[in-house]
């Protein structure tokens, strides 16, 4: 345990706190959308667009059976269809030889309508990271990023086309919210990734730590860190989560602990999430411990302040026993000052021990942004100070930068 004596933030001299320049998050080269009062626009409601077709993954077991009966088939066919979809990752009638040939097409059309059209795929040189660009039924575009790590495969999924949270350092926020994604559109990203893995399309070494045996592989971890603010599309995201953890063939049979929900800090939804009784991993995108900066960096801070968001993250830990993470994109001379690391540590320690870890990530470049990531020695100092204060802190590995697939770079253009 570190027993270093540190000067509390309040007692530091103004000179010490301002020894490094303070860059303010003003946008240059592009304009941040504003509301009628000139403040950064926040969009919570999904703009009305044609609804995506209803899919088996939007239905409860009973609804699936009723839909199959409505198509003129006995209800046990629903389970067969679900098995094809959630266990074999297919929506291809030609592969469903256990279904009557004459009705296969109709059944698949009615129950497994196409939701995502693959428009482009980019892979890193090693092939262990793939970014998919998907077109939805109405032409809206979203992305997901598939990453192989030793012993696990992570898919970064989108929950909205675009995003209404308007964070100036994130490429997704710059274009605003197109619409919420449906539950099945969220799930389909995983099913399609699993199909790609099964077809041997994800590179990298599938062997686990030196073993020669290669098990059947699929996505093991989900991060809601693609496009969108998951807690602004709460119901569909939670329905998707329930399907991810439901045993096969009703759902994907994944572990809840391997699913991470990341939010910009929608406090009421965070409180609700803590009471769902699902042991998800929770991450708060804090990016600044002080409201003075966070007000400018995270527009939603106008509604829920940094302390309220931290309280709600702490509540998540209290209710679920799951250690939460704090995400912090390190931006040069903006939020990377040593005093901010100390203030963050102070605010986290004030609420208890062992409930949180911090995941700083060097800012990834986005188009039109003049901000850059912190210098390496500044990153190291930021991490060191938090660790010294007893807050476990690890710099996050950033994947897929060369294919614009890293955090904050998803903009989905053709
Ligand atoms: N809306 C959610 C999830 C999507 S973003 C949220 O904000 O948490 C996933 C993570 O990437 C968030 O922590 C987000 O703040 C971070 N991020 C956004 N833009 C980034 C950038 N340019 N560089 C590094 N991280 C970024």
C-alpha cells in the first residue's frame, strides 16, 4: 500500500496547478451542433424513422412460437430456427435441412429478415482486428470492431446509428444521432462476427497459451463502445444483453461478466442498471474529474455533474459487487495535468477502497480535431500518481487505429 503524503488539491498553489498550459476544448475546423440556447446539442430521443423489420431476436420465446404458428407451422419450428441462428450463426435457408423444404424460405423471410448488409470490411495487417461497416434497412450506417486477444475474442458493438451526446473529441458524436438500433440489430452484429470467426476469417493465433488443441471459437466478450450511447437506448440494449446471456439456443449463452456497458454518465439509467440483477461490467467515461473542464468536454455534464456520475458508478459497485472502470482519454495539455490525476484519486478514494480502477487511454485522432494525445511521459506520470494513491490504473491498449477502428474513431462513412 502506498503511504506517500500528498498535498490535497485544495491546498496546492494556483501556480503549481497551472504550471502546464490549460488547453480548452474548443473545436477548430468544424462546428459543434448547438441547441436554441447556443449550448452543445444533446439528443436523447431517437429521430422517427421507418422501424427495422421485426426479427426472431426481437421476440420472447412465446412470441417466436406465435409468429411461427401465424406462418402456418407448428410451434416447435421456432426452437429449430433459434438453434440455427444462435448456435450455428446462420440465416441461410439452404443450410436448414431439418426444416421442411417447401416452407423454409417463407419461414426465414418472416423470422430472420436481413438486418445488416456488410458494406465494407477493413482488417489490420495481422488480421487479428476487423472493422465491419454495416448498412441497416433504411440506409443508416454503423460499425463494429472484432479483436482477437490471447484467450478471448472481443466485439465492440454499436447501440445507435450515430450518437446524440456530442462529445467534441469523438468522431461518432460529430454527426449527431440518426436513430436507435433495434435489439435484433444489436444482436446481429455478434451473430455475424461469430459467423466470420467460424469461417476462419479472423486472423491471429487461436491457440490458448501454448495448447495445440483449438476449440470452436466465438465472441467471448462484448463492449458497448462502438457507436452510440447505450444507456440512451436503454430498453433495446437491455433486451439485447438478456439475449446475450440466455442459454443457447434461446440466446447466445455468453457470460454477463464479459459484457461491458460504457456510458458518458446518464445517472438515472446508471441507477436503474445497478438494480437489474445482471452482473455486467460497468464503465464510466469520465475524462475530467472537475466540472469546469468536464462541462466543456462532455456536454451531458450540464445535466449530471462529475460527482453525481461518480456516485452512480460507486452505487453500481455497492449494488452488484462488480468493480467498475473509469475511462479517461488523455488529451495533451487539456485533461492530463498531474493535479487532475490527484483530484481524481481523491474523489475515488473518498468513496471507498477497491471499488474502481482507472483505464486511461491516449486520445485517438479524429478528423478535424486539433487535439492530440498526451506525451508518453505525461501519460506515465498520470498513471503513476493514481497507482501511488492506491487506485489500480492501467493504460488501455488501443487497437485498430490504422483502420480508424479505435475508440472514438467510428464515423461510418462509405
Ligand atoms: N457512449 C459511450 C460508449 C462509446 S465510446 C461512452 O461514451 O462511454 C467508448 C469509449 O471511447 C468512451 O470512453 C469514449 O469516451 C472513448 N472515446 C471517444 N472518443 C475517443 C478518442 N478520440 N480517443 C480515445 N477514446 C475515445
